[in-house]
């Protein structure tokens, strides 16, 4: 049985026009990469890819990084966002890059890694 929600309820539950799609990203730096280099690359990743595309990134790591990419405001990432992130990571020498499929970040968070 399908339940009908009003706009306030849809917003509160992140449904329909308030649904948010994002994706997981995992990548690695080469063994022996200095902490200064890691910091510089992550800072550039945020400055060159995340911020200019209206994205948000929540992640952590040292040589192996994993995190979630979504839009900074309510909305849906699309395939172009996935491709932009992947191309930047590849062109900046990162390794073992994994980009998950798009998923609903409120209701369908994958149980396994990207």
C-alpha cells in the first residue's frame, strides 16, 4: 500500500523532489607519499572539483581515502558528477579508484564499499 505524503512530510523524509543522490568514492595514494603531499592533493581536490561543482565531500584517510560525495544543497548528483570526480582522481595520480553507483543517501546507503 502506497502512502501519500504532503510537501512538508516529503521534505522531512527526503522523498520525491527532496530526495538526495550521492556516491561513495575510494582512492589511494602511492605507498610512501608524504603527509604534505596528501594534504596538498586533498586541498586541491576540494578546491578544483568539489566546491566548483556545488558538491560536498565527507571522507577521511591517510594513504587510503574513502568518503561520500553529494550535492552541497538538496538535490541529486548525476553521472557527470561521478565522471568529473573519477577523471580528476585519475589525472592526479591516485590509485585503486572506486566510484559507487548513485544511491539515495538517506535511505539506500550501501552496506559495502564502492
